[in-house]
C-alpha cells in the first residue's frame, strides 16, 4: 500500500478535479466506459459486537441499506450487530421483478441454518 500511495493520491486528485470542471453527463459516460459490469455484489461485513451508546441511551438495532454502484444489477448484503444479523437486498427491476421471492428463500435458508445449529 505504501508503494502505491502516490498513484492513489494522484488518482484521487484527478477525480476531484474532473468533478469540478466536467459536466455530470460526461462523468457519467466515463464511469460507464471504465466500470466493469457485474450482475451480483455480495457483502458479509462484520458489525459491532457491543451496542453503540449515546450518553445513557443504547442503540439496540441497526438498519442497513447497501446501494448498488455502477452496473451491479443485484446486491445482497449482511451485517451483524451485537449478536444479531440484518440483511439488505437491492435489485434492478430489469433483472428481478420481484425481489421478495429471493428474500423469502434467503429467510428460509437462514431459518434452516439456525435450526441445524440448535441441534448440534
């Protein structure tokens, strides 16, 4: 990472300058040309183990929403928070008209895994 610092910083400065001087439509076209297309992004980001606290108030639950960037048609994300797990699904209607079907299947699979873990 240290050996790439100059390249990373130069890229960052170039992108910032392009954002200042180029119209948004040109930047969007460039993004389409240089972005790799994909159909699925999946993340299992580990979350916080102890509750976040603001003064004397504890945050008991977390809401997550992961938006797809670029040309990703389907994003499935899981994040844990204090022993619980939350999921988020973002789908392009051109690829999946009814993402509730996928949600139902994922919920069934998670229930099966939980049941199996209790039997051992």
